[in-house]
């Protein structure tokens, strides 16, 4: 494959691109932009081999399918967390820092699940917490 120098190094974010800073991986928009840049800058007298081009198209399809699968799995995980959270209301919880009480509600966000207690305190639901039925 021919090495291409002098491609556009503009780092502006496009719609749908990852905005998480210096990511070690490329998303499918980045992959598509690289492939288009390769096609635009190829040597017209020695174009990219059609088998290589088809291989790149197939790889692009695989990347897109993997991203869609990850998105569906993420949604499935959120739904599972919501289902589990609803079963915790009314139970007692003891956090890793010793905070304890009865769970009034559960908040689920990007950082995980947090139990909101009847006394107003909040306990992150993480490894090491104890959840059980209230003592009579």
C-alpha cells in the first residue's frame, strides 16, 4: 500500500465522532474518513487493488456492526440495572464507608447506581456493599 503524506490534519469534531479526548481507538466515522482520504490521495497510475478495497469495505462493515452491538448491549445493561434497582427499594443497605439505612430510591447514571436512603444520605452501589431485608 502506498504511504500518503500531506492529508488534511484538521482535528475538528464531526457529528457522531467521539469527543472523549485522546482516545486510543477509532470510531467508524474516523475509519470512513481515513478510507476516503486514502481513495482521494491514491496514485491514479497505480490505484488501490480492488481486493484491498473490498477488504477495507468489509472491515468497515465489521466495525459498524460491532459498534451497533455494543450500543445494544449497553442498553440491555441499563435495562437490567433498572430492573434490579426496582427490587432494592425498601431494603436496607450498608455502604463500604459504614453509611446505612433503608433504600427509598435508586439513581442510575453514567457513573453507576446510587441508593438514596430515607434519611437523605446516598450510598454508591458498588462492590463491598451489603443489601438485605430490614430487621423487624
